[in-house]
C-alpha cells in the first residue's frame, strides 16, 4: 500500500484505466503534468495543457478520470470519462455516444431546394413548441443533411452513460443518456433521460465532474459564467432542482422563487445557476469500506461500499424522514482517564 497520496492515486492498479492517463502517470512530472491540492485536501491531476485527467480524495482514492485527445479543429476534446459512485461502482460517459436520426421528406414542399439548416431548426422548434434559441443550442449545421431527392436527415447527439462492471469500458453496459455537453467549455446543465434507470449516486457523481471541469475553465475570468438548464425537451423536477442546488446556486429572473420558475417547463431555462461557494466533497475510508459526503463541515451522507444496493445513510437535519429511511447521526465520545481494572 502506498503511503504517499500522489503515488496512491497514480500507481495503484485500477485507479487509472485509460491508456493515455496511464502513460502520462509513468512519467508524470517529466512530461509536464502537475497536481493541485484543494483547500479540502482533495487532489486534482492535470495534463501539461491544463486539462484535468484525475481527481481524488485527500488519500488518493479516485473520484473521476478523464481522457482527452486532439480534435480536427486543433483543440482538445473529452473522449471518455469515468466517475466512481459512493459505493464503489463506476459509471462511464461517452460524449456524443448516442446519435438519433430523424428523416423528413421535403420534396413535397414548394422550393424545398432552398431549405437551410436554420429552416429545419425552425420546423423543429414549432413541432416541439420550444424557443428557436433552445433548438439552436443542440442542433449544429453539421447535424443536418439533405440529399438530392429532398430527404432530410436530422441528427441529435446525446452523451451516453454506461455501467462499467469492472471499472473499465471493456464491459460497458448502456444505462442512460443526457444532453450533449460542451465538455471543453461547460455552458449549461443537462437534461438526463431514463433517469429512473440510473444507479444510485450517478447524478451527484456526474455533477461533481461537471463542477470540477467548470471550475477549471473559469480560472482567470472576471466573473463566473452563468449556466442554464437546457434540454429537448426539458424535464424539470424537484429532484433535479435539489441536485443542481448542491453544486450551483439558482437565480430567478421571474418570480422571487427560482424553484417556481424551474418547475415550469417553459421557464426552467430562464433560471441561471452560479457556482455554490462550498460544493460537497467526498472522502473514502482507508480501505474504501465507506464513503462520506461532507458539505461546509457537515456530514451529509455515508454509504458502505459493500452495499450493492447503493443506498446511503443520510443526515436527517433539514429534511423529511419517513419510516424505513436510512439516517445517520454523528456522535462525539470523550474518554476520560480512569484507573486500570484488575
């Protein structure tokens, strides 16, 4: 067992599963990689270009791993990511890993040859009863194709979420999907589809990754970039609002209550989200037998990593507890000196 958290993070088998990150770890400092220690003691490891490839708790247990590669436009794109859930299971993310295609016959319309991608976006906005601005957000010009006979193909890209049974993508099983994120420049909060099929803790682990990348990208900015909840269509829910509120702070431009606006599908995208001052942080036990989530010095939940159901014990303070709920209580015991017993 490694006593140095950095060595623990980089060299314990299974902590890094992507070939590019393992290669970087082998010559980490020589290659120009560097690590930052957050005020909470958590570690974030960066490639020479400043892209994070690993985040861990203070003892080096991994929280998420990212794989980046150069793209055709000369930039760098996220190709895959893994996030570890509280109970030890891993979930994989593949950007644009799911593409849905819709076919539309334009040949029956007058002057169909003049149809542009913006015209198709307008048709989609009317059909979905959504603002054109929201449709533009998810449909790029390259997502449209019109063949010589007037048959239009419309592609909608989504990020795919997978269950990683052994921690790697070799045995990935599709679980769900969400709106295609702009991972190299986080600028919105996504709609997650098939949310009932998510493994427990997936949402908070993915938001932890999103918040981490967002913080990296906001360095040097005069003011943090406000985010909005976007999706086609949106699925605002109380659970989504609670989850977002843990990592970001909502601000309403309508009513005085952001929750009211968020729950209205026609207004949910108008609520802006700014980074919360103290997002939750996770700590794994020395042997990863337990994971504890702490926010502003207060334990929020704890889970045994041997619990394959992924059900957490939660702090009941400030929440409604119903029968059979799992709850936790922190007790401090002070041992006073006493005479030895014969």
